């Protein structure tokens, strides 16, 4: 279990993104805190912010085996820029082989159940292994990305992953603010963003969006919007994107504003 210290209601929600990261870093320590990066725009912002606080931040990613080449190119760029070794987690080969033999290479187009099964094998299970060594993980979730993320807290316990801390410093940021930060700090970003891909996942499950579409409309576009999650960010008890307990009721390490640098 992660460290337990009483929280004051609403304190962390008033913090700016860098302050949230500083608070989490001081509370949990560098070795027990990591960014889960898919190398989207939000993730490069988070890596830059955390690297300003910790010279050797932990960053891990999930290589599903179906990522676009542009994503791999960005991984190399980020590793060189910040001098970090990105921890890469892969799906278990035997699980992928069994799934493909049973349901085919492009099973995800056939049903939501098949698509979710593929996400479990390629993303959810590897994520579980990555989080097993952590007390907290940092994500690029924003509340305005999609309806299922509107309730995202900046810091909360994650019931889907043994009650460790889940930290979303950019929860109250807009896409415009993310991109303003990227341009101001001349950060590297995925080349697909310039080709109409605001949200990027596995290659066969991601398309460019049309003008006026929701920024996540290109993810699993053949499904209803309320179904377009991979399972990583769901509360398993409800099947919805939500926290099991209000922030004010949680006992944990994030209560003291004095630790913000």
C-alpha cells in the first residue's frame, strides 16, 4: 500500500501542474513514482515538467506491438533530450499468439468485446506489471478530452490498480494550453499530430479526425463515444471512469501544501 497521511479537502485541486508533480515527487519519492507515457502531447509536457524537478524521472511506456513508427521515433527523441532510459513493457507473447490464433489479427473491428480483449492483452496486463513496483503513476488525462474523463481528479486513489495513487496534473488543462506549452518550450512531439491526429494509440485503431470532431473521435471510431476507453482508466467495480471515494475522504500523502516547491 502507498504511504498514508491525512488529506485536506480540495488542497491539491488548487495546485498548478508543476506543483502537483512536486507534491507527488516529495511524498512518494522518485523510485516509486513514474509517468505512464503513450507519447501524446500531454505526455511530453509532463515529462518536461517532471524533468525540471527530478533529473532522472521514471518514465514507462507500453509497446503494444501495433504502434505507429512516428511514436517510436518520438520515444528516441525524448530519451535523448532528457537523458532518460524509458522503461518499455510488452504484452506477453504467448497471450498475443493465443488471441490472434483464436480471433485473428484484426479482431478489434468485429466487436467491442474483441477490441477490449485486445486492449487487455496488449495494454492492461502490461500496465499491471509496470505499476506493481510503484506507489503512484502519472497520467496525461484531461477532463475535457471525452465525457468519460470529466470527473478526473488531480490526485486520487486508483481502485483498479491496488489502490496506488493516480496523478493527473493536467486534468484542468485545455488542448490549447498543452500546445502553447509545447511551442513555448520547443518540445518534440509526435509527427502524426501535424497530420490531423490529436490522439494517437495503436496504428489500426487510430485515424485522423475531421474539422469539428472531438479530439478523441479518431480512437476506435467505429464504436460509440462512451465505449472508447481501453480499460486502463476504468474503475473495475463500476465499469466507468470515476473515483471510488471523494478526495476529502482519502487518507494519503498529499495533504501538506508546504511540500510544494
